[in-house]
C-alpha cells in the first residue's frame, strides 16, 4: 500500500463517510509554491482549483507568510471582546473596496457562517422567515445554509428554519429560458420572480444569490439580471444578499465584485475563501442601518482572529497593489477564448462559460444536452495524471471548474490548456 492509500485508509477509519475526496486514488498535497503544488510523493501539479477558489494570490506568498509568522510570534488569539488592530485595519480596507455606503464589516470563520449571519440580519430586519433563493444555488453546509440550497446534490435535509421559494435565473445553460436573448431571459426571470411574490412571498426577508453559481457549475446569468431583480425587490422592501464567497476580490476580471455586473448595489454582501488565501476568514458587509440592528448580545470567538486578519490584510493588499483583477481579466479572457476554440471539435463539451479566472466546462453526451458526469470524472483523472488539478461541480456533477490563483501567468495558462485539452480528448473517447 502506497503512502497516499495508507493515509486515505486512516482517514476513512476516523472521519465521516460523507467527506468526499477527488480521484480514485486520493492524493496528499504537501506543499505549494506560486501556482504549483506538490504531493507527498514529490509529484508537481499546476493548480487550477486553489483549494476550491481559496488560494487567491499564490501558494506560499511571501507577503502572507511574513504577516502570519510575525503575528504568530506576538499573539494568536484574543476574540472580539478585546480590541484588535489587525481586525480594524482589514475591516477598514474591505469597507473601502466594498462599494457599500456607510459599510460595516463583521468577520466570521467561513463562508457558511457568513451566509448564516447575513440571513440572521435580513430576517431580523424584515421580521420574516421567508427567503428567496436561486435554483441550482449553494450557500454552505450549516443547517440554515443547507436549507436554502437550490442544488439537490448538496441539500442534505428537507428540514428548514425558513420558508424558501426558488427563482429562475442562475443556470442559463439548462431550463425553459435557454434559447432566449439576454433581454428576453431577464424579462422572463423577472416575471417568474413577480409570480413567486404573488404566491405570497411579498413579505420575504431577502433574496440570496451568487452572481456566478459556484458549486452549481460556474453558471453565469446575463449581466443586469440581479439589477432587474433589485427593482422588483425594492417595491416590497425585500433585501438583496450577494453571496460573493467565490466571485469576490477581482476573480471575475471585469469587476472587483460579481454584483457589479448587474447595475445595482446589494443590501448585504458575504465573502470568504480568497481573502484569506487559505486562512479561515469569512464575513458580512452591510450598511450600518442594517448591520447595527441586532439588539441581543453577540460576539465572535474565532471570527477576526489576529493571525487570520494579518494574513487577509497582507493578501488583499498584494492583490490590489499588483492589480490581480486586471491579470484575471487578461489571462482568464485568453484562456476562455482558447478553451472555446480547442473544445469546438470535442463533442463531449456542451458549454464553455465564466468570467476572468472562474471558468466552467460543461460535459454532455455528444449530440445532446444530457449530462455526462462520467466524462467529467475521467477528465479530472486524466488532468491529474498530466500534472493539472481542476475541480468539478454542477447539478449533475458534469461541469469542470477552473479557478487558478489570480497571479496565473500566460505561460502557465498555456500549459494548463494543453493538459486539459488532452484530458478532454481522452475522456470523450472513453465516455461517448
């Protein structure tokens, strides 16, 4: 038994069976550098998934490593009952780039907890447990987050603290509005939203939506959809929560936040993943009039810890100082164009979509729109064998997810494209 297999056997013996692992023979990642990672056997991989969109800038980024080391040498933990300079400084930086007027920032330890806190705020402000969510959506693994998940593959319970209604619009590749133009699609989705509200949801607390659906397979709605939704929501005082856990910090290239493509400003924004570059940071941004509505005592033991705040501040400053958003636009735009051209002759590819360095490739049975999850699994394996790590998702688990660090170079993009093209060819031949 190899070292990877031995560790996997030990994992199965002590961790839950529902913790999934990639690959028929899971691998242990031991270290990283830049856009590459190494497993415990010394194999080198180009990382196109970044620990699920979490390694935002680069592996072992010296600026982040230095900030963490220096903070660890002073104090690791205090909690929010004491003043914390790193917490205040990161909150100031986030408020400045948030696009939210009179912004207040609350830190959590994960994106799940951030969405949980946003729902707590919205339901409290509106005095309603009704929530609108998008079909094919995902917002985390807590009881409240799972209960509003619109993706059946990740909805582990039918119980819910909310009355939830699901709205069309997140997944354009599938559904009744697939053939519509952008304007027709938006109009149809707005009419669907109005119909949902007419069914009795006019008192809903909020609509929570990912600008680009992450676990849902990087599904991208037309620009302006959520702005059109916001006009309807405002008629009834319903809040808009933008879940930026995967789309924030310039990943989409064209904007710093995913919501900025829609021509309206959300009431609440949640974030996590990339800001910490691997450290556990999540959070909520909202106008003071919303954030300050909680009246009971509250604090956070781990949200805003000194060491994670130091890492987040160094990471965000690096991303801004080096204009990684522009790099995501340039390199990601090139990669999407080349990937579209390369896969045009591969019948297994049904769709290439996304923005910046957040790209999805949906695999189908050739000549149909039928999902092809076997081909996605085969592509994942073939890419790893070729030295490339990618992700997988979608309602039917048939979408490849490409989300490398935002510092990806053109040469590395070309290398990844070569490996992925070969992997898709192999997978298509084996899974027609």
